[in-house]
């Protein structure tokens, strides 16, 4: 039995050795191809600079990232006198180094958009609630850690790459290389400005929380009462007086404009068709009759 299975075992060993050799050769070929492609890519100064700057930027990313949070809150408070509450609120903002980016003043309320340092966010909300009775309070915290460090890494990488291209500018051999490098420098500068603006805006939101604060005055209470007899009579006679005034205005209009108009019409009729009769006379002359 052992003699019959020995040839099969020998054949399986040979197949295994052939497969192992093939895999080893494929890996060596792939490695050789990768090294060749990498060498061709690194022959140009641009690829060399971007590779080096990319490594530098990636190395600066911290291993333990602290969370970057954007705090926002909405606080609505009922106060006895919104105007009198302005002074305590101003003192509270000065205490916590906060300021109002926008202020809207109404008859019975005040609306503020307060920017407060994030480290004083909780303390500010706690003391602001003591200005009156809290009607509404909402809070939110957005985690922008990934976005923040992504922008920071991109900015660092582009700045290092810009320095590298500025160094290539002095080593350019002809006008074509100079123009190519200068074009890339201009593009990088625009990207750096845009990324820097985005990072500064995000950093500002992280460093300073936003609190929408509304101070509302007391609710006005009005009671309804039915009109008395005197009020109804006064309203009735008031309406009659308005009708009489309208009638007098119409009568005066007829007298002032109607009477002169009637007189003018009568005078014209008398001149044309009456005793003078200019129209009659002209008709007779036209008909060949003499008066």
C-alpha cells in the first residue's frame, strides 16, 4: 500500500516546489518594476519636491490628537426690564472676555450674538441664566478634529513644497523651466492662502463659542371689556357726523362748481339760440332770407 501512494506523494511535492518558485519570481519582478517606476518618477525635480514635502507634512501630524469642538448655544431669558438688563450682561461679557458680534434692540426684547472664549463657555452660560427666568436653552458641540488637522497638515505640506520650488527657481536653466516653476509657485501660493483662510476660520470657531442670547420683557396683559351704552351712542353719533360731513362736502361742491356751470350753459344758449340768436341769424343768411 505504501509503494502505491509513494509516486503520488512525490508528484505533489514537485507541484508544490514549482508553485513556490513561480510566486517568488513574481514578487521579485513586481518589486523590480516598482523600483524602476519609482526611479523614473523621482528623476523630475517636481516629483522629488512633492515627495519630500509630503513626507515632512505627514511626519508633523500628532499621534495623539486633542479634540477640536465647535460650541453653540441658544438661550432665551425672561427679565423684568430688558433695558435695565443690558448693564449686567455687559459686565458679564467683560468678565469672561466675550463680546457681542451683533445686537438687535426691540421695544420689549434684546437679541445678542455673543462670542465667548471656549474655556469660559460653561461658566458664561451658568451666570447668564441668572439674569432672569430661563425660557429656553439649547446646546450643541460639533467635533471638527479631523477637518482641523487635515487643513493643518495640508497647509504645512504646501508651505514646505513652496520653499522647495522657490529653491528650484534659482537653479532653472532656461526660460521654459523658469516659467514652469513660477506658475507652480503662483498656484501653490493661492492654495496656501485658501487653506490658511479655512484653517483660521475653523480655529476661530473652535477658540470662541457662539451664544445666541435673547432677553424678553414681561408679557403685556390686556383684558377685554364690552363697550358701554355711552360708547355705543358716541360711536353712532360719530358715524352720523361723518355722513353729515360728507353730505356738506358734496353740497358745497355742487354750489361751487355746479351753479357757475349752469349759468354758463344758460348764457351760451341765450347768445346762440335766444334773443341774440347768432345761430339763427347765420342759418337765415345761409338760407337767403333777410331779417
